[in-house]
């Protein structure tokens, strides 16, 4: 029997309990009152477990080294930048993600933010609540250019929805899916061209050393006046002080942000009080369908590893490994 701890949010319900318990294993949920962003707290919470279905809490090297019983970190989602892969490789801890479960949810959330900010929310909502009745026109979204920075599963799902809204879609991706782009008539362009030509820019790349702060003062200066930026990917893609300066100057008309450099977003951030910014708390990938699919896949990864299988399509480290055993 192995002990599995769910630290990811919304792990209190889902198919993972039945799947793991039916196979003779224990599945628990972390105490939600704990601050898992504190390394000492995370160590204490996970040290007696064999596998963790992890959320967005950081797993630095010091934590990985201090929990030798943990053999698998199955991330509920597709991002794994919060996990220190070199230390996991050294300790031969499997780091897995759950691809293909939440791309429709993130795409819907992206389009919801795009439409809302593009039409002037949340300012319009706030004005009415204050008793103000301002009726000013805003740019139409139909026919505008959406630049997708990243054309993986989520970018593709977003592209299809944007095309259905009558938008012109262009995309940049370091490993472009040429067949998909050709099928849907999406020009694949250099990042510099996308930044210069887009009315809306939506980010869909992982957080890496190469993508960190790709939205910064220099890139904002090359954007169209009145551009709108949507980020449902990873907070570190944006230099937040640069974004704030762009919003304050009016160069950026608005932003829809689901992710931030520091999460939860500090209430001291100027973003909190900006009427041209729509905020959400890293929930883009959460709908009922993606919730069940994500938790089922996380449990299935653990069960497959226990059976001696190697779900390579989900594993993000130990590349080329053929000798890993539980």
C-alpha cells in the first residue's frame, strides 16, 4: 500500500479517491489551513507520504531533499515550473503532469477575459454600482487581430473559439504545429511581428528561463496603442511592474490576468485597484469536466507507475530512464 496526499486545490472530491482506494492504497487531502508556500510547512505535511498530487505550491530543492519517502509528484495541471527538476532527477522522484485535461476550460476562460476586457469590463460594472451611467463606445472585437503566444493544446483550443468570433488569429510558437495552423488558416509569425501587429495578445507558453518576463518594457513599447493582454498561462511571463506602467500610461488598454508572479496576488499590488484589469485566482483550468479528468489522470499515473509501467507522455523528467522502480 502507498500513501497519497492531495495538495492541489479542489482535491476533496473526484474519482482519484475511488481509483486509489479500490487498488488498496490510501488517499488523503492536506489540511487546507496550512501555508504550503512555506517550505517547512510543506515538508512536515508531505514527509510521511509516498506520492503527492501536487498543486501550484513550490517544490524547491530543499523540500525535495527533505522528503525522501516521496517518490512521485503528480502535478494536477500542465505546469511544473514550481518543481525543481534537477533535485527530483538526483533523487529519482518522478515529476508528472496531466496533459489534455483542461485545455478547453482554459480556452473558455481566456475568451471570457478577452471579451470582457475588450468590451470595457470591469470598469462598466463598477460605474453602474457607483450610480454612474456612462455610455461610451469601445472598439469592436470582431475583425481584430488576436496574437497567440503559444499554439499547443490550449492555444489551439483558444484559436478555434476566436476564429468563431470573427477574429483574425496569428500565432507564434517555438515548435509550431504547422498542420493545425494550415488547416485553420492561422499565419505562424515571429514573436516580434506578433507583438507589433496584435490588438489582443494572449499568452500560452510555459514559464522557463527563456520566457521569463517576455512581456516587458521593451516588448510593450513595440505593441499597438490600446493593446489588450491576457495571461492564463504563468505569471512570470509578464514583468508586472512593466505591465502596470503600460496600463497606467494607456499604452495597454486593459489586461485579463489569471496568474501572477506572486500567488496569491498581494492586496498591495496596483493591479487590484485598476478598473481596466480583470483578475482571477489561477482558476482558468477549473471546470467540472477538467476537474474529474485531471484527478483521474493523476491517480492513473500513480497506479501505472506502481504496475511497473512508464507513462512517458505525462512524465517531465528522468528522460531516457529505463530503470526506475517504486
